[in-house]
C-alpha cells in the first residue's frame, strides 16, 4: 500500500510540474506575440523557437534534440512546426 501511494504522489508532482512548465511556455509565447507584433516572421520564429525548444528540453530533462532537418527548413515551415507543437501541448 505504501509503495502505491508513493507512486501516486510522484505522478501528481510530475503532472503539476508539467502543467506549470506548459503554462510558463504559454505565458512567454503570449509576451512574444505582443513584443514581436510588428516584427518580421523570422524574428517571431526565432523567439518562438527559443521558448518551445527550451520547454521541450526542460520537459525531457535535457534529452531533447533539435530536429535534424531544422536548419534546412524555411521560416514558414519552422513556424508551422512550432505552432503544431504548441497546439499539441496547450489544447
């Protein structure tokens, strides 16, 4: 019985940490929308990339890797992929 409670406690802690990290990501992405409103797409993508990649790295305990084709993608495709990633964790 004690072992099951310990597992449940750890799962609850992990879930809280995940939710907090996602909320912070969303907060910083919203700030980026405001401060980068009139900036070129490249600037918006660079900002989003920093936030999303940092979040993914945090969630995966430093084991996350940038996609191997990332540097070959157009700015539009990077933006699309970032938006899909964001949507998958926020919605």
